């Protein structure tokens, strides 16, 4: 069965046509129209319609959103695309444009679902995914299924409060993992402009950058330790722009975790980078669309 997956981002929309095994027939990218929320959704809708038009056997379409939406698939808050998203009919607009049933999923949850089905955590019944970038998102896989919670908000690992009265977070709280370890905070801690700058500085042996890696890795490890202790996963996988650091960041996270998880055998799970790269979100949208279609068929 073929599905279209759309990953709506603040800069561009990534689209794929893929089957239920994650085999990609075509992938494309288009600029996101940032002039308004409606225009941004229209950018994704046009790409979805173009892809579905090339593959008449497409059964449905999934779209990811870098923010929150309600049970009807209407926008609530999308921080990286300007405008008032409240009530914007995201799912309905995509379904109408593409002419197929549409499903909607948070972008971090889509990343986690894709990696669990087709990538780094394939075959694992229990897994944790963490996306480290301009924000920090997460996904939980339990019993082989993505945990969404009652309203789709389950898995917000980045918004655990780790430091009471800590730095302000965009969510309105203080001391969240996101406020302590997102990409701009990490770079500023190292005294450079961005994550590639952190990597270059560490490779030069810059002490401030090396210390920034240790501090950032520690906060990430604390956030992961809470979740690892709660669900005892088989795999923990990391993605997002911060993972340009690769082993520079993974090594200290691995080093910190055993001391933070005394009830979990450190040999019982793997900590690995994601495998699917830039199309992970779009593939997650495909997987979600397929799973919703399957569940509906079983329900019928």
C-alpha cells in the first residue's frame, strides 16, 4: 500500500511516497510559505497533491506539524512558523487538497515512529526517541506502538522540568530540558554561533567548547535517565541538528547514564543515533497514515 508523507517544517516541506514497509518511491522538497499559517499548510497541501497525482494507488496522506494541534487536526501552537495557528484546519485542508484521508502527527513523534518501524529501533518493542535541535522533542514506543496519549501530547521529553526556577523555556515553564540543551543554548555555552562551530572548536581542543559538551550531555542524560527508568527501553535513539556532534556528544551521554539510572542495567539497552536522516519525519507520517488506516479497517 502506498502513502504520501509530508513533513511541514519552518523552512521547507519534505514529501515522500512510500509503502507500508518504508520503501521510498519518490522524495521531494518545497519551500514553506511562512507568510501565514494557512499559506504554510497550503505549501504542504500542494506538494502532497502533486505526489499523489503521480501515484494513483496512494491510499492516504500523513502530515507532521512542528507543534501542537487538537483532536480534530486543527492548529493550536506552532512556534517556528509565524502567525496564529489556533483553529487552522491542517488535517482537513491536506485531505481536501490531496483527495485522500489525512492523518496528522507531531514531528518529533513522527521521527520516533519512523525510526522504530524502519530505522535505528526497528524490531524493538520498547524504545525512546529524542530529537535535539532548535527545540527538543521526543517519542515513546511501548509494546511496539507509538504512545500518543489522550490528545496526542505524550512523549514531550524536552519539557520535563530538570532545574526548578531554571532558564525560561518557550513552553512557558522554567528549567525544561529544552531550555538547558537546545541547539542555540548549547552553542552559546561553547561561545560559538552554531552546532558545527561546537564540533570545530572541540576538534581544536577548545576548553570552553569541551566543557559545553560535558554540561549539555549531562542535562540530556538526566532527561533520558528519567524516561529510561520509567519504561526500561531496548533502544534509545537520538536525532536532530545537535546530533551533527555524533560521538562527541554520545560518548559523554553514555558515560553519565549509568550513574543516573541505578535500577536499569546499562547493558540492557542501546544508545544510538537515528538512521533515516532528513526524511525521517515524512516516513513517520507515512507510517502513521498506514497505522491509522489499518486500525480503522480492523475496527470496521
